[in-house]
C-alpha cells in the first residue's frame, strides 16, 4: 500500500483507493519472524539506497539519490516490515519468447492496491480527478520522475505515443479499444509537463482499472527520447533505411517494435523496479534483470526500493522447471508450475528451503471452447444449438476427472466468473454438469444428430461424418489441457462423438487461433476482473476462444477474419459497451451480471474441473511475501504483492 497525498487528494481520486500513510505504528517495524522478539531492525537504520548504487555514486558514475527520485516519491508500506538490500532471485520459465520479467519491469500511471479484489491506487500519477460525469480524467504525474536511463518522464512521453503511435494508422490501424468510449477514440490534452487530460465522447467507467492492467495499457508508456530515433517522423529516410538493415527488419514498424522490446533490448528505458541487462539471445537460455537506479518508490524510512538487486531467468522444459522448484532451486515461481508437480512440491516442502503458497486460481476452468463462429455453416449451427452443448456436457464424468487429475479436490463448474469477482452470482455455472449418458444421448438426438455411421459414430446434419478437432498448447498453469482433452475425447466417444487432439506450439497458437478456423480450443478461461479483459465472456477479440470471428468483428467489422454475431451473442457485446460507459459502480455491476446470466443460460463454454489452488513457490528466505491472493494475469500474478518490497533475509546467500 502506498501514499504521500492528503485527504483532499484522496477525495479527488475517489474513495476506492486503499492507501497506507507515511506515518506507521510501531508494529510495522517488528521482525517478520513472529518467533523473534521485537527489536530495532537492521534494515530500518540502514542506508537509503542499495550498496551497489552507493558505490556508483561514490565513483561519480551515478547521481545522488535525491536527484534520482521524485520530490514526492511513492511510499510503500511493506507487508511485514522493512527489508534488507541485496540478492538475486533465481527464476525460470518454459517459453524463451515469453517475457516473464514484464512484471518486474512494469509501472503505470495507476496501480492496483494489494487487496482482494484490488482497487486502482496511485502510481506514476500521484493523484487524479474525474470530471464531466466520467468523460474526462485529469492525471497529475509525480514531479521528478525519470526513466531507468536518467531521462525525465513527463507528459511529453504520453503525447508522443498519442500523436505518433495511437493516432498513426501506419502503426495502429485501429485505435486501442481500451481508450475508446461511445465508439470514439480518446483525446489526450497536455496541460503542462506534469498534468495530462484524457477526454472521451462518453463516460468511461473502466479507465482506471484498465490503467492498472498491463494487458490493456501495457503499450501506453513510450520513452520519447529513445524511441523517436526509430520513428519516420523524426528520422530521415536514409538513416531509417540504414537502421532497417542494421536490425534486419523489413519495415519501420518492425524496427520500432524491435527496439521497444523490454525482453530483447537491454537499452530500452523502463519505469519499473528492474530493467533487463542481459536478454536471452542466440542459443543462450538465461536472462538477467537488475535494479532501476531511478525507481520512484521508497519504504516508510525513505529507503529506495526495490530491496532485491535483480533476478536471473532460466528457460527450462516444464518437467525440469518443476523439479528445480521442488528441490528449492527457485526463489520465486508463480507461472509454469504445472499440476503434475504439485504432489512433489508438497512432499518436499518441509525438507527443502521453500514453501508453497496456496493462492486462489483465476479461472483455470480447464474448458472446452466450441467455436460459435465456425466458418463451416453446418458446424456453426450445430455448435450454436444449446441442446448439442448440453449433450456434450452431460457426457463428461467430471467427478472421475477430479479424482484422477486433482485428487478429488477440484471444483466442477462452467466458467461464469468466480466468488472473488465482483460480478459473480452464487449458483451460476452449474447447468448440465451432471454426468448422465442417457441425458447426453437424448440432448444430442434432439440437436439433430440422430443418424450414425456403420462404426456407431454420429453423422453431421448434412450426413457427413462428425469429426471434431480440439486444438491446444502447453499453457503452463493448471491442469495440462492435453490431459483434460484426452478424458473428454474418451467420454464423448461413448455417445458417438469423434474428437481428436492437436497440440501445437505457443507461437503457432497465437498465429492461427485468432483467424477462427478451428472446431474446439482447449484453454482455461479467466474468472476474475474479467470486465477489463472482456474477451473471456464477451466476443471482443480474436482470442475469444469460443467465438473468435465474432470477436474480430467487434474490433474490425470489415476484417478478413471477422463475422457479425446475432442474437444473444451480439447482445453480450451491446451489454459490454453499456458497461464500459457506465460511471456508476452499482449500475455497472448489474450490467456485468446480465452478461454472466447469459453465459449461465447458454453454456457457451463447457467447463470440466479447476484446481483448488494455484501454487506459488517462494524461498523461505524471502520476506514481505503475501500469503493469500488471486493468481491472476489481470493483477500480474506474483506482482499482486508488489515485488519491489520483497527482500532476502540473508541476501549474501543469493548472489
């Protein structure tokens, strides 16, 4: 939690932000070990900056701390107490192209509070006002903010992205949907170097939440001073041609994206706690991030965060990653820990120097997404028949799957959000979940699948064999979708439905799936804070796995892979547009519940089982760890506990 502003500022922001004052009670300075007696903390009386930075200051290679942080830095109250500087986190991931460090380099104008559910709180913007019934937002940046290379961060950077990226059709053919309201794009108005105004044609009820979410606003902050050297509006054609050749890219857009890659470009300035200093390259399998000398947060004693020096990320196969975690060789692992390794993690927990936190999963419903926008009109009509979906659902023996895959501890439901989500209504997601082969066959017959081939398998309404393909990839969390789909394949075969499984690469998945030319997508939908990542329940993207072409239409009606939805699926989009434009919290809540009621009624996404918890593996030597949270992409997984305030109790052991 953080604050450095007055009650008046709080009123400007709105009562939702949960903030911790800069004056703390004595209990805030107690040891993180409850077995030890309270006493003066070594960290509390320590230096105001990390030793590695103090050495650079002494050598004249870095400016003094007072010149590197804002006049009013954000004050973070550590979860248990002040920390100790030093140490390198050992981390790992499966996909070499996935930027796991993004949560360690992330910063935003507005940031989530460490609560469940979270609220928008101060970040790079120390305060804001909402004006004209939600049609305008005025943000006040902290005075003295700097990028990780020491250059100032001001509203010039925000105007740069607005004028040269967002409103540049060569770069952004479609204006970012999270910055639109009433069907029209936002307008950025620069008031001064520290003040900017976002103006909308209609009220924008979700803007603050979008700003907290990297998946929406992750492309908002561009360092003007660095990126303008790769933009054609600031570089002559000769220089630009030379840069294209140097970086081996075909277009200036590719060049700009290449140089803006936090994961691949160590020269790229950031505003988060750490910055990449060694990217993965060539045949290498490790990357390193190190502290940002200009980070703008401090603890209550005025000591600059982060406490930890950095992290080393190692790319490993899934099985190897799990074994390293269960052997205590990873200091923090919140992604790519698969269900198969959980028993070993629990078994080794007492003997090895780590503990397994049992965070609440975000969704992880292990769902079967029937493509409601299928390009084949025969299959599209069949998939859109609720009796067909009911038959498929009743054929699934969820209890058997639960016992086999989750030791009987899982949750059996369809995706309709979850209890931690503000829109959730108890009792939703239970329709057609009973295992009953008689009902399954009855519903499938009612859906028009009465004819069968000589092998006993059902035929399509047009008389052709009904053969479905379920596509998936190694997601990295929850129950392996290949295992889930194998159970489903066997269950459906008993009612005459033929299904095969195609397991593809992560890269191929994101290339092919948005085109919408598939039968079934095996992927676990979200259930938490879905209003700012609407694709799970509303077709707003090509990654709406149960209706990708309808999602494409929402953003680009004339697109090659777009298809206009009708009926209640179209109604979802209309409701969501209304939700986004509703400034009143209670009215917005009611609209969101209408969206979920339609899902409960139609069962567009067939759920199977979801794990009872998401394992987050942490070193026993880590302090200020958040014991309970929701492991969600929308709250940035492990960053739900503000990574900058984590520390090693014995940093010398983690060099």
